[in-house]
C-alpha cells in the first residue's frame, strides 16, 4: 500500500488529466488493470473540520 497527497495527484496529472472525475476514473481503472489476487481497495478519506459537524 502507498499513500499520496492531493498535491501529488495535481502535479502528476495536471498535464494529462483534465478533471477530477477523469482522475478518479483512471485511478480505479488502473486498479482493475493491475489484476491482483487480493483485489484493489480505493478509499478516499476526506477530513471535515470540526466546525462543520452537525450539532446534535
């Protein structure tokens, strides 16, 4: 497993990928193309600032 930052995605894909949707599509497609026995997990962790949490 490896981790990359959003900045890395922007730098690597700025010239090749025209939108976020295309970038995610390519990421998922590449995972399927890898043809591993264990499969591929694509997970997006999106931090939400505490002030944006709903008040219960």
